[in-house]
C-alpha cells in the first residue's frame, strides 16, 4: 500500500514550528516558511568555547537557494545562515545559524 | 611561602592584567569553564609542566606555561594577532620577570579554529621560565 508523506504536518505553527522569512540577497520577493528552531549549547576547543548551535529544520523545497551568508528571520529574530545541509532522504534540510 | 614557580606565574598574571587589548576582567588563571561570545576576547593563563632538572648539581628548573587567547568573530584568527603581539612584548621586555626567573623564553605558538555560532579561535602561546631553587625548598632562590 502506497504511503504518502505529508511533511507539512511536521511544521504546524500551532504545534512546534515558528514562522520564518527570507529575502534572497540575489534579489526577488521575500519568501515565507514554517521551520523548527533548535538552539542547544555546545562546547568546543577542548570545552573552552561556548557556542549556541541554532538550527532551523525545514522542508527542502522551502527557501530554495538558501545558502551560507544569507540572512533569515526566524520568529522575528535575524540570523546569518552558516551552512545548509540536506537530511536523510533529502526531504528536509538543516540551516545552521548565527544570531545577529 | 609560595614556590618560585608560583611567583613566576603571579608575575606573568600581573603583566596580563595590564593589557590594553584585553581587559583584566577577562584574564583568567586556569579557567575550566567555557567562554561565551560575550566574554570574548579572553585570556587564560595555565601552568603546563616543570620537568625534573637535567643538571643534578644545580637545581635549575624550567617552568613551562601557556597563555591561551580566545577570540570570536568573522575574522577571529586575525583578531588575535594584536593580542599576541602585546602579550609577547609585555613579557619579553623583561626576561627575568622582575628577578623572578633567570630567563624567560618564548616557545611554540599554536593556532586552532572552530566552527562556532560565531567563528572561534584559540591561540596558544607557550613560554618557559628558567629558574633556580635550593634543593631543600621550592621557595628558596638559589
């Protein structure tokens, strides 16, 4: 029996997702999508440096063209994108962020 | 009474507290907890080792210590450079550290970067201080 994936169900703002917007630096209209934002602290450089690893998880087809160096707003807060990585089967992607 | 090596470390700490590039409130001794973005730049002073003397007739010892510089920013590695310069100059202007040691020497400098939420960099500046103590006590200059 065929199984149809509805990734949108994981990104309901009424549950855990938050609204995000991105205006491509190359031009074009502002885009909107709902994303999951995580912000765990991690230590690096032999536990001597604290880093908050902001990660926005989103549907891969949202924010097409998003890449490092772009600025996005998540829940009204501006972040600089560090890297964008596809997850698992490529249906979702992670954007690691730096708070501005 | 404090050991000669403690006197050396205190003399180094006093020099670090006078830096123009890093406020004294961000100079730490043997700090073990992680440094946040807001606390950077920061400097951490640590004792490294004090190996047994090679010449058994004269208790001449060499205290190795390291000064770590932590910077954050898009150019974190380059941002550490003026701090490195100031620390080197501040210590090497008097290589006896006010008669706390015989000769202070600059050793290796190691650079490490990390992909943090704001790029992070650590410069490790290694130094050694040659000093003499009487065999019967680490506090007594020979």
